[in-house]
C-alpha cells in the first residue's frame, strides 16, 4: 500500500507503470502517467475496438496471435537478456499489442454472444 501511495504522489514526475521517467512521454515538462508502451497499448486498443465494435464477424484468422509476439519478445529480451529497448520500439510493440488485444476481446465477445443465443 505504501508503494502505491508513493507512486501516486509522484504523478507528473514518473510513470505509474514502470517508474522510469525516460520511458514516458513528456508534455510541457509533465511526465505522462504511463510509459510509451502502456500509452500506445491503451490508445491502439481503444481505437481498434471502436472501429471493430459493430462488426458481427472478424475475418482475420489468428493474426492477433502474431501481433502479440513483438511485445512478448521485446519484454522478454529486456527482462532476461538485459537488452534495452528504445521508446520507438516500445511504442510500436505497444500499438501492435493493443490492436491484437482489441481483436482478441472482440472475438471473445462474439463467442460469448453465440453461446448465450443458443
């Protein structure tokens, strides 16, 4: 609990997700509350979800699994191999992951709807 309070008090100085200011966008000296990766995951998720919300069927065959891989690989390289990623790579992997996540959740909603109708 103390960790959370400490992080909340530092909003505007470090991002909430990883606490590293150099990995977050800065707007007029204010550090964005999320890092590049998390920011672009959320943005691309919401944009993609809004665009595909009314679609009854999604014709993309398992492309979302391929779109998940770059973020998983990049995060694993940073964690296990100490290979540092840059903000552009974090942004791109975040965008791809957000798109994949929106497609995956939409597919799950479609499956749930199909089961409840029967």
